């Protein structure tokens, strides 16, 4: 699996959230609202995601529909593992201290983490 650029990830997040097959038109409308993309840009990006084996495509009448091949949770695991290994040198302490120092982690988050560790 390869890391996706943010624009391709935006399309994947939209398709994952749909839970059903999504038409080119639906994706194009979303991308027009989010990034002011034209239909041609969305179509090219969808084609790239098909070539990368992230999406399957099905033609029904004149419309193409897309469904994910890569599940959201699988991609999340891949990205998290890459982030953890590369940027934090496989150090959980590094991740947590970075979040804590930047005030991104709350006391509730720490309590939840502590409970999770105890229940493992």
C-alpha cells in the first residue's frame, strides 16, 4: 500500500463515508464544494485511485460508480504505523509527549489511554 496525497485521501474519505457505491457526479460535487475542482480533475484523480487499487469501478449506463477496495481502517493502520515508525522512531512516549506538549491531548484522553492500557 502507498501513502495517498491529501487530495486523493479527501476522495477516499468521502467514498468511505458513503457506505455504498458512489457516482463520479457525487464525488465531483463533493470535490467542487471542498476544493473547487472541475469534473475533469476529479475524474483524473478517480482514475489514479483505480490504478493504485484503492477503488473499483463499475459502469452502469452512462455513469461510473466507485467502491473502495482498501478499507478505511486498513488505510488508517497503514498511515498510523508509518507515522509511528518514521516520525517517532517507534516511540509511543514520543507521540504522547508531543501531543501533550502541544495541548492536543486532554486529561480525559490520558484517562482513556490509561484504561485502554490496563484492559489490554
